[in-house]
C-alpha cells in the first residue's frame, strides 16, 4: 500500500511546518491597528429613574 510509505508525506509535513513557522508569523505580527484604544473614565454617569407605568 503506497499510503504507508512515509518518505514523501513526511517531507511535505516538514515543509508545510517550515512555511507556517517562518513565513506566516512575521506577516501576522506586522499587522497594526489603525485606532489606538483610549482610556475611559471610571466614573459612572448619573442615572434617572424610569417613570413610565408598568401596564
């Protein structure tokens, strides 16, 4: 059965992991966000009671 011969498939496995570990991570890490996050105030705004009837 040719599927049991590991020589071509092992090379393909190693080559694919070589691509995944050397080419793709720098492309992902080079991504930058266009908007910097801003800090929000920790104070809660005052809330008004809801005066609608519950019918």
